[in-house]
């Protein structure tokens, strides 16, 4: 009996010893080595609320939630009928005004000038006839062979013939000179206005198609075909998983130990045996109180500075909001370095 109890005690001590060893090993793995700054934060990414530029009824949605899309990929379409009609109308206005401008620039046709010259010759002939009639009436009016009324009529006809000749000569001059330059410029300006309206109509038609601005993942599909879309109503929420970073915080005493461009490593609870290459991309110039979601072993009420630690995420394992540990070796040169110069981009190095 005593022997069995002793065996149970020894077995329990062995189990406790193994558990303690495993716990110590785990804490060793979680604890940062000496000369390494250990920070805490969360994975952060950018999001896009993607909407149409104009209002309309959704005709097609081509992607689903969770689907990865590339930059320039077509995601959705509005009903384009109204916008196609506007483009056709604008094209007709441009074509009509082109003809008006071409007619003004070309000036009068040879036939129009010849017709104007013929009218001038007819007016000259009418004037000569009126002059002869007036001369005879004036001669005959002396011996009273012609009444004063007839003489007045002949004089009026002469004046009318002179006015007609002057008018036809002016018309010939206008036909030879062609349209005024001001009229041509006004027609050209009208054409530019119609072309601008046509371009706008084409852009509005193109805006009935929604494209992905960058490579991303469809996080939310908010509307469905048949819904009314508008610029104020997003269609999709896109998650931009490149670049990806950890939003971490450093205490003021450690602020002088780090600088943008320094290498770092990132670890997560989801993949405890894996480290991600990273570098410091940004350090906030202003202090703030430690956010409540950051798990640190120090007091939460102290002032800290926000860091953006850029992370390599080749297998897309890091997710928005995921808790992460940041390890920054302090043996690096403490100098401001740009990614790609000096330190370089860790994601592009073997």
C-alpha cells in the first residue's frame, strides 16, 4: 500500500516536472533575448470602401466575399442604357457643330460669289436704265411734255436703282471675304464645348464599370444586383493586405534606442514557431496613452509612442487585429535609414 502511494507521488512529481520544463521553455521562447527590444501590438491593414462615381441600378456583381482580385479587375457594373444615350446625343452634337465650323472656315462657294457678281451686274444695268429714264423725263418736263409727277417717279426709280446697286456690291464684298473671324472663333468654341460634353458623357459611361484600384481581398459585399447604387453607398469593402504592418507602441525611455529603417522580427500566437521579417517604417512624433488592447507587463497609464512596423507576409497568414510581438535587435546602427537604402527591404532579400 505504501509502495503504491509512493509510486503515485513519484509519477505526480514527474508530470509536474515535465509541465514546469515545458512552461519554462515556452516562457523562454516568448521572452525577448538580451539586447532586443520587445514590443506589443496588433496587425493593421488598409481598407477601401469602394463605390460607383454615379448613381444607377446595379446590373452585375462579378466577385464574392473572400475572393482575391488584382488591380484593374472588373468588379461590378451599373445599367448603362441612360449613359449610352447621353454619349450618342453628345456625338451627334459634335458632328453637327463640326459641319458648321467647316462651312465657316471654307468661306463662300465659287457659285455663291458668281451669283453675287451677276446680281451686281443686273443692278448696274437697272441703274443705267433708271438714269436714262430720269434724263428724258427731265428734258421733257421743261416744255411741259411730261408732268411733274412722272419726273418725280423717274427720280425715285433712279435713287432706288442706286441703292440696289450699293446693296449688291456690299453682298459681293461679303461673299468674297467670307465669314467674319469672330463667327469662326465662336463656332470653334461651341465645338469645344460639345467635345467636352461628349468626353464627360464617355467618362460617365465608363464609370458604370467598377474596377479594383489595387490588388486586394473582397472583405464585404454590401449590395446585390438590382439595388440602387450611389456615390454615398459602398458596394464592396476591400482589404489591402500589402503592405501590412503591426501597430506597436514604445515607451519613452526606449524611444532613443530605435529609428526608422531598423530591422525587426514579428511573432504571433497563431504561428508560434514562425517569425516574420520586418522593419520600422514610422515612429509617431507625438506621445499618447497606452491603448487598452495592447498587452504589456508595464502600467497601462504611461505615455508611449506609436510605431508602424512593416511586415513581410508572403503566405498571407497575418490578419487584421491579430495580436503580435515585435522584436527589435538593438545592436543595429542607430541612424535614420530609408527602406531600400542601407537596410533595404527585408521582403526582397533571400
